[in-house]
C-alpha cells in the first residue's frame, strides 16, 4: 500500500480557483477522512486522486511515483460512490465480480474472493438476487463488496452512506469501522457528517472553502482546534460561541459579555495577556456545563427549549442575545421559561480572536 502525497496540488475551472495549492500526506494503511461542508473541495480532492478530475497544478505521488498522468484503471484504486451504480440485469455475485471477470481472473479465484468478501459484509445469502430485490443498505454493501474484491492498494469512499436513513447509517458506520480494523489498506473517505468522521477516521482532514483548516486524530481536533471553524464543526452538539471582552482584576483574567462574566484558567489567562485585541469569542462545549455550581464558575441561563433524548437532555438556553446549548443528564425535568444556574468548567473554555477566528 503506497504512501500518498499531494504536492502543491490545485484545481481550477476556468478562472475560478476551487482548490488553491495545498500539500497533504496520507500515510500507508491509514483511514483518512476528508470532512467539511458542501462545496469545500473534499470530493474534488478525492476525484483527483481517483483520476476522474485532472489537476490544474502540482502532482500526486504514490510513494515516489507520480500518478497524475495515469488512467484511473492504472492507479490500483477501487472506489465506492454515493450512488450504488449496480448493474440491474446482473445478480449480486456478477455485480461483485465484474472487474475480476474483465481482468480475466480464473473462475476459482473469482468464486473465492466473492465468497470471502460477501461473508465479511454479511451478504453471502444474497448472491443470487438482483439489485432490485435488495434494500438500500444491502445495495450499499454490494457496492462496497464490488470494490473490496478487487484487492486494490487504496480504497476511496465518496459519501457512501448519505442516501441511507439515520438508523441504517449508524449500522453501516459500525460495519465500516469493523471492516477498517480487518483490512490493512489505505482508505480515503469523504463525508460532510462529522459523526462519521469521528467514528471512522484514524486521521481527519477538515476542509472549508477549498482550504485545509486542520488535520489530526479525532481527539486532537476535538480538544485542540486551531480555529473557530474547526471547533464548531467537530463535536456534537456543536460548540457554543459567545462574544465577549477580556479584562483583568486582582491578577485574574476574566471574559465579560452580555449576561455573563467568567474567570479563565490561570494558564490560559497568562497566554492571553499578550493578545493584540481584547475583543474575543468565547467557545464553550455543551458538555462543559454542570449542574453542580461548586465545580465551575456560575452562569445564569434562561431555558428556551428542553430536548429530552433519553439518558441525556439538550437544553436550548439564552445568555443575553446568544443561544447556548447545554448538555445535561435527564435526572429531573427542566421546564422551558425557567432561569437555571449552571457551573462552567473553566479549564475547558476556549478563546478565539473575534476578527480572525483563530484560537488564542
């Protein structure tokens, strides 16, 4: 399996530059997830890797071998598209073995590979059926199986779960995670769903407006986002952002805003003493609120909506003019319209420059 390197790769359509020159390295046998909102360039990046889009500049290397001039069939890749794209007149076994039959593989080799992959994907009992006789989830497994039987060095997935309902997405996500641990291959996965990215990725590449915002492990992106965009995109429920201003009283750095005043962790406060601007955006994750005010700095919030989710509830509250999400245990009901006092874990507060969005 090759190490994949994007070296100053760019993409333009006429005079419109959709991907400025960027560098990216995908390590051998790594599950890399490209994640971001629609139009950020993640699918274009994947299609350039697959050979379905030409590069406007730069080069892609497999180890030290340039591949941008190679046809897709010569890149040792297998791709799973958002649409299943199965042949309706062929049964599942023939759909899965189509590439092997084109390559003139032996009948025994085809049967062995199709049976092994179908068993792994739990579709061995469906091999004699036609695609029209299968559910959406089963068809998606067939599409994955068709790629896996090729035994390519790199597998590409372009939003393969986006057409499935929520329950089936969760099931397929778990199956993909299990498959990731059993197949020692390069896997590059494109999605706009940060839950899929956090669940599946060894490494996540967060993109926005054609630019790579940050890359790292799920834990690194959640705990140490470099800017407001990454902080707001990674994590569910999403991070709260409230405008405020830094101030210092008796050696303690505080952040003050409409309806709140919170002390900052000593180390963070020390780092912020040299901040060029005192106007900041406060980032607080919903899980950083606690009902025990002795554990954090107190803040009063007006409950607007209480979303009961079973063991947990998500409260939509208001602090000044800002909406604030609070994640709590569903031990006792909280009514809308009430004023509740919560503690904020000050060591989990993040501060961002209001103008640039960069984390301070």
